[in-house]
C-alpha cells in the first residue's frame, strides 16, 4: 500500500505542477508569430504553491480510487496472452477498409498535401538542391524513387501521387496489422470494427495519410515496433525463440524509425537504456538470454545508424544542421538576451556573434524557434563551428538565469504536457500549419495540386476539409505516463519496455521541439491509442504475473 501511495503521490505532484504552470501561461498572441510581450507567463506567487499542494493531495486520493475502479471494471475482461497478428484475413480487410476510407481525400487534394518542407525534399530528390540531412536523406531517396514514375511521363504531380499512394498503403497495412493484432488478443469484434472506423473516418488520420512529410511513416513504424515489444513482453521473451524473424523485424523497425526522422536515433538510444536497466534488474530471470539478444541487436542497429548518419554522411558531403536539435536550448538563451538577463562579457560576445544583441527582443518568439534560426542575421555557420562555445554559454546563462530558462522551456513546450490549455483541443490547423500555399510562391517544379472530382453541384472541399481537431497531445502524454505509473505500482516493470518508444518520443518533444504545439509531432501517440488501452487491461490483470520480475 505504501509503495502504491508513493507512486500516486509522485505522479500527482508532477501532474499538479503541470497544471499550475499551464495556468500561468498567457498565450495572448499568435502561437507562431507572437512576441514576448504577447505570449508570456505570470510570475509565481503563494497562491500557486497553495494550489499545487491542494491539487497534489486531491489527485493522490483520486488516483487510488480511480485505479481501484479500473481494476473492478477490467475484472471481466479476458484477453489472451498470444502474439502476432493472427488472422491475415482480418489484417487485409482492415487495411483495405482504412485505405478505402482515405481515398476521397486523395481525389479531392490530388496529388496530396505539398508543403514548404515537401518542396525542399523534392528539390533535393531532383538534384536541384544539395542533399541535407535536415530532411532525412533516406526519406528523400524514397521520395526520389516515387518521383521517377512522374519523370518518366514528364508529370511530377504523378510522381507525388505515387508517393502518396505508397504512404497510404504503408499506413493502412500498419494500422490494419494493429486491428488484427487486437482481434487476436481477444478484443471483441465490434471494438476492432470501431478501431477501423476510428482510423478510417476521423479526418485527422486521413489528412496525415496524404501529407508529404516524414511524420506519418515514422509514426506508423513506431506503432508497429511498440506492438512487437508488447508481444515480446507478453510472451516473456519466448517470441524471440519461436519466431525466427522477430529480431529482423525489430531491427527493421529501428532502421526505418531512425532514417525517417532524425529524433528516431534518440528514441532508440533511450529505449536501449531502458532495456539495459530492465535487463540488469531481471538478470536472474530464465528469459534473460532473449533480453541479451535484444540489447545486442538494438545496440548494433543504433551503432550502424550513428555511423551512417555521422561519419559516412560527412564523408559524402551531406550536411546536417545542429540547430535542429538545439532549438529549445537556443530559445532559452535567446530569452535571457531578449529580457536583458544576467550575462558576463563572454556570454554577451557569444550571443552577439549568433545574432546582434539589439535584435533579440524583436526576433525571439516564446513559442517557436523557427523565426529565430531563420532570421537573416542569425549566423548558423558560427553556431555549427562553435558548439563547444554554445555548451559553455548555455551552462553559464543557466546558472545566472535559472527561472528565465524555466519560462522559456514552458512556453516552448506546453502544447505537449499542459492538460488545462483547453484551446489545444480546438486546434484545427494541423495541416494548414505546414503552409499549403508555399507551392504557389516557391519553386514548385511543375507540380500542380488540383481536385480530380471538380464539377457538379457539390463543393467537395467544403465536405472533405483540410481542418479537423482531435484531443490534444497532452492527453496522450499523460496517458503514457499513467501506464508507466501502473507498471511500477503493479510491479510489472517489464511493461515499461512497451512504452519506451512513446516515452522517447515525448522526451524528444520536451527537449527539441521547434514549435509549442503541432499535432503531427505526436502522431505516433494517436496511432497507439488502442494499444495503450489494451495494455491497461493487461497491467490490471491479477491472474497473470507476466511482465513481473519473479
């Protein structure tokens, strides 16, 4: 009981703190362009401390009763401890249904949503722009293969459509696999049908399926990888010995994840860390050999990716942009300069070399990094060649201005953890934030988006829209953290391995997101929603000790 209460108290304290910080935020200006006098935080006061204390106590009591309630409600649930997708028929039918539900979006917005980032990748694929790993090289190469179909008939729009169709097919197969996997676990047919309807009919998923950016493929891969890890945990590692291609699929998921988004490598590294800790804790288990093989397989795959995207890319002249992974750290430093914080002469000299000191008040945006790093006077070359100076200055300013750093972090990340920012649930601009109009003003290489169903009495774009809202990412962030809480409280620590990729994704958002809120960055969490719910049932199943250290 004391262990459970401690777990609840720690979780409640963190949640209460997030609610207090969320309440202090004043996003009065536009999230993207708003300056520091428009998007800011109230100063803390004694009422905030009192509110945190009361909420932490109340949430601790609520969590205890809520978990008891869930235990009672899941008593009648009978899930099977099996692995794999089960029926291929269900897999194919589910995939086909989801794919078919997305087709109208492609017909109305042919050849798919093309953004500014898409045009940059297309330019690299066509050899018009030098390769740059800001948009992962392997993603660009995949896009180039798709464009070859259009180049063969002198119609790049067709090449983009080929990309969109292949992406839709991949996402459909991944989501169909999840639905078949749920059915194999004993989830009722009507629930599986509802999951298929969820993915097929909610516009958010259809819109992302035809969006030419790297997040959909990355997110679907993270989802499939998490399912494989769930099978590994539920089988006590036996799947590794009974399915000879298990580690091949495991390695393939890691490769696709790491090569489709640059934060994939960091997610993989965090997963390896969690795996090694759990392996150490359970080193007396009979299944430790499977854990060892997984740790070695994961480590080798991450090492190979690190060598490829590091020394090999450098040898080939493929550049990367450190500023992409330093965004939040840069914004914290910029906030100190913009507010005239405490800096010594070395700090001032370094910050002035990045951007003239007098420009920070107008250039710094509390909720986004892009407008700072893209400013014409921001010296990225200086940053790239003086990373050691960046680290020194960052730590120096942190010591002198700790609360300013906290404010900068809160304002730059709140969209991924602040449950009480209700306006996030009404944000309908996941697609439009990508600037669909860029194709009309940038070099578009002859690509002409248009509807294939124009004409008639019905305006299809008023029915099949580019806007749609879904529950905000913080809901899923805290659901993942709640699952970790249950894993610890129920002593089923091995389940944390299932959630490690999701935790890694959340951590990269907390550490390096360029934008305070964009749903596409958390797309993998949306894809995994049914898996999270079924894991609650497994964690609360008192009849099984799977996932525990015996």
